[in-house]
């Protein structure tokens, strides 16, 4: 009797699991309902009637020598990812929801120990061969074995990938604490196993790749330009997740060695779209006749994403930069207020958090919930985390920062540094010279005042400008003292934090742990964030992590703006209501194609036109 009851119980448990693990059209982080139901026709932020046709011309920076974006060799061409499809597509008006793309349905275990993807039977590579579960397993195993370091980091908690049938693939996890992992796996690019047979995946070259995506490579001029053409019979063109996307027949990217030259080319109408990152240029560089006639549009779109942290990054692998007092001192010598007024037309706000522009940014002293996370680590993190609110230094904007210099000098003395003659000597008695690695010519004007402030304390800052290829290679090999870089954040941070801050990524060539962090306390905070089981827990872990990173003075915080600054010619246009988390260039369309469509008579409105 007891055996019978036990079997019944097991059966009921299995039945319950099956109910709760029913395949879904979309997957969310904490199991909350997706915004769009299973029968949705298109995303709200697209124009489902966007015309197909025309050419989008863009500018690339530097050069490229590879059409393989998945490895840590060479410089991949811009937009090469459009050649490939992923298992799911991320919606741009939700913080983190994935809808089926190659996968028609997604099934997550009730205990989050595995995820299963059901492939669409119509999914095809652009040579006509079907996309199968074997291709998915091949892609996962290849990226884990031979791909860039971020893949090993993102998927480190996957124990195995199994093709259960030609259309069904399952990923099993080493543990069930990472709620983001099923969504991250949905973003896996799927490669054609048959095409890669006999090829060296680890080799960077310009062989035109095969994918299942909306575009294929049409023309390559090595290092100078790349052209993509829209796949007219793309298998996924009618899916709701793709409606209104990928409207241009051709995408052409010409490369420029210098952004200043590129901007002049843009104003001469050599390409169609420009994302402006310079406040000075935004204020002064577009005073041309075309802007007055309406041929050229300047537009700012609200960016609701966390802005993350851009800053002058310290490479703590360098002995000179290992002492946090030294890093704090060097941070004090950057005069943002003067730079903002004199160089940026007062357009920016100083960044004060690694999760700026979001609820995850630490403010004030730690809350009770944050203290519960931080207290077990008290002996391993700076005491200032518990006693002081982090704030960047503020000057009067005059260019004179004597108070900050005095404080910096005191910190350097506490670290064992001293001035001898007119040179600063480090704790080993060596003159201090710091190399700042740079690829952007226009950024020198920002660094020169900083160089002057360092020089006032006897510290030599060498600004080393190199070409893009050398810049990337030196970053990959960690051959730099300082550089300007950023740590982008989303509304739902997760596995990428391991790439940024975790000890496991410190020695991976090409990982985004540029700082060289090897801190067990930070590792614990990162793992806690990744394993958060609710939005509230995620926010508290992010705030705790933010406090410890800020207290370590690993970067000199820069600045941010809460908009995208877009300039574009009247050859292209975008939907009336763009999404909140992206300017979504691949939702735009050609105005010439729109005119042609308007001149083409139609007998009946389409199904989408009635929505």
C-alpha cells in the first residue's frame, strides 16, 4: 500500500511539474507574464507596414579584418551579427523578456534546473537547409570550446546541451540558482554545423559566412567597406517578432580612420545616420544649410536604460595602480566641472554609480536589506562602504582644484609616494609615469587638462594614441595602464557581471574584466546578484555591489546623458513611437521606398493595417 501511495505521489509530482513547465511563446526573468500574448501580431514600437527597399549607409570606425564575430582574434566587421539568428528575440520595450525566434516555444523547468527549446519546422539557413537541434548543440559546444571568453563566462553554469530530437534541444544546468540563464541561452547565435565542417573556427578571415539571419554578406572590401543584402526569401520574415524589422534592401558601412573625418563625410551626405557622442559637436557642428531646410534632422530620444559606468579605467594588474589610495588620489585630479563647462557645453551629468540612471544605483548609507548582504563581508571590503556615502569630488569649474590636489597629495603620501625634485616617486622610489591608451583622436582634448593636473603633482601622463587594431590587441593582452572605457548595464543585470568583475574572468584574454579584479568579496556579491530570486533581491544586490566597486576607486568616473543624440538625413525615417530601451535602427526604413509604396495601388488593407 505504501509503495502504491509513493508511486501515486511521484506521478502527481510529475504531472504538476508538467503543468508548470508547459512550453511558452516567451520567457521572463521571474516568471511574470510577458507583455505580448501568444497570438500577438507585432511589437508596439514597430511600423508593421514599413516599406521594404532602399539602402542604409553607415560609418564604421577604424578597420576590420574578420567576418567571424565569435572569436577573440581579429576585428570583426560591423553588423556581422545580422547574418545569424538566435533562439529567441529580446523585446525592446520590456526590461528582459525573450520571445521565440528560431524556437517556437520555450520550456523552463519548474525548479529552473533546465530549459528546452522547440525549434520552428520552417527555420532554414540561407542555403535552404533546415536549422536543427544538432546545429544548436554544435553552436553551444563550439562557442564554449573555441569562442571568445564571454561565452565561457555566460554559459559556465550549463552542464550539457542535448539534441532530444531534430527539433528539440535541452540545456541542463549545474545548479538552479541562475534565473537569467534560460534567457541568456535564448540569445545563443545558431551556426550551421554542415557549413563549418572542416573549417578552423578559431581563425579570423574574410570568408563569407552562412547563417539563417535576415541579411547575407554581399560585398567586402577588406578594411574599407562591407555591404549586406536583405535575404528576400528569409524564412523568418513573417514572424510577429520580425514584423517591421530589417526593411532596407542593402546595408553599406564605409570605414573611417577618424571620427572627425567621418562627421565631415556625414555632413557631405556620404552616409545616412550618425549617433553623436560629442557634446561639442552636437552643439556646434551641425549648423549647415541642410539642418535649416529639414533635409538633416537632429533628434534626441529619451534613453531609459541604466547608463552604466564610463570612466578612466585603472589596470590594477600594474603594481603602480594596485593601492586604492593611489587610485583615489588620481581620481581626485580629474576636474569634471571645468571640462563640462569648457569642453562639453554643460551637456553632461557626472556619473556617480555603476548603475546610474536606475533604481539599482546606491544612494545614502546602506539600507537594512543591503547590510544583510554586506555584513558577512565586512572584514573583506572597505569600511567606507558602511560609514560613508560615495560622492565624486566637485570643483567650482574655474580650473583650479587646490583642495582636491592637497587631498590627493596626502593620499599619495599615505601610500608611500613622495616628491623628489619635481618628480613624484612611488613606494619603490621609481618616478611615476602612467600611460593612457587611446584610439580616439577627439578624446585628447579631455585628457590634456587631466594630464596637466597630474603633472602639477609630478606625475607624468603619457597619452599613447594607436590605431584600432593595435588598440584592441593591447586591450586583449592587458597591455595598458589606463584607458577610457565603459561597463554597460541593462535593467536586469545578470551573467555579464561575472565578465566585468569576477576573479574567473581576470585572466581571460579579451574578457571585460579590464580592471583585473580578483576580489573574493566582489565574487560573492556578483554570484548573489546572478542568483537573485526576485526583483527586490536583484536591486539590493546591485546596490551592494555598486557600493563596493565605488569604494575601491577602480575607475575615474566620467559623465552621462539620458538621451540618444541622433542625426540623420531625410533618406531614412523611424516609427512615431520608438522603444524606450533602444533607438532601434533596424526598425527604420527608406523614404524612397515609402514613396514607391505609396504610389503602388492596393485593393485591400492588409491584416496588420487593421490592428
